[in-house]
C-alpha cells in the first residue's frame, strides 16, 4: 500500500477564488502516516491537501453541475456574501 492509496484527486470549485481544479483529499490514515519524515522522504505533504491549489482556502465544493449539493453550496455562498 503506497501513499497514493490514501489520497484522492477531486475536482473542486473554490468558494473563495472561484477556480476549478483538482484538490488532493487525504484520508486520516494517510495524514497520520505521511506527515513528517516519511512524507518528506517520499516528497508528499498531506498538510497541503484539502485546500485550493490556487489560494489555499479550505472552502470548496465538489464540482459537479448535475449535483444539487453543488448548486446549494453556491447559493449559500452567495447569500453569505450579501449579509
């Protein structure tokens, strides 16, 4: 089992900067196992995952225009900006 078994590339839309890109989403085992020396040796850093690769925000939604969750999250974000 390698480090890439603990990370998933998910296409996300960042709610902070609006960019659509692949985010590295790490599971808890991967974060625990590859943070620190082992991760440095392999050239991976789980602490940089779960964030927008453009601005570093953790506020994002899975980019799937067919999903109700996608549109609900965008509507919630628009409402919060109006307040």
